[in-house]
C-alpha cells in the first residue's frame, strides 16, 4: 500500500506542475444558478436525514478506517453526517 500511496501522491502533485487551462472562462453566470432560488431557510427547515452512500460503501469505509486509524488519532471529519462511518 505504500507504493500505491506514493504513486497517488506523485500523480496528485503532478496535476499542478503544468495545468492546462482553457483560453477563456468556459462558464456563464447561469451555469452557477440554483434550480431552486428560494431561501435556504426553507430548505433547511426540515431535517434531511438521508444516506449519501450505500451499505457496501459504508462498510468499506468503516473497514478502511478500522485498519488505518489508530487509537488516539485526531480526525477532522469534514464530510460528517448524522451517520458515522467510523468503527
């Protein structure tokens, strides 16, 4: 797994070495409009307790965390939800 991790690190770093940007900004302001422009307060008024990944993906994440996180490790879960994938 160290070889895979080092290869992924090299690939990730390589992306920024010679970026290929389009000659002009490819988006218009309408590309960033929301489908529902109503107030966010309306949307968040009711809890949205949904699963964003299926049971197999949840199990795979839990297994990965159990194998790679050690007792006492600090974790910043920026993708937290009402359901945890930590073991």
